[in-house]
């Protein structure tokens, strides 16, 4: 079974300002990009629950021309808040690695 971790070349997450997080999955080809994007869409409920947001707040993009599948979502908690544990958002992608695609 292919997973996000086995399919992508590189995956990262980072802040997109203090209130948003972005996750970029860099793929090896357009086919993998479409597959990863479809997996993100299929697992929208799981992803939303993992990041404590509503499913409709997730923005999922398939950027074929640069072979990237992307998710943008509100950052909960916001950067720098008392309950925040990853100031730069750099470890947030980890919960997505086992999603099958």
C-alpha cells in the first residue's frame, strides 16, 4: 500500500502568517501529484479533525505544473499563543504521512 510518506519526494509544513498553516507535498511526477491531492480530498474529515478545524476550512490545491499537492488551513492554536507547541509549524505534517494514496 502506498502512503503519502512513500509517494512524495519531500513534505513540509510551515506558518503562512500567525493564523494559517500550509503543508506542501513535493511529488516526483504529475501522476503522484494527482494521487496525493486525491488522498488529501478523500481524507478531508480526518485532516480537519487532526488540526481541529472544520472540513470546509481546508483549502486543498493540486499544482501540477510544479508537482506539488498543497493544503492551507487555519492555525489552531495561533502562532505564539500560550498553548502553541510548534512555533514555526515545521512538524505539523507528520500526522499526514500514513494516509494511503
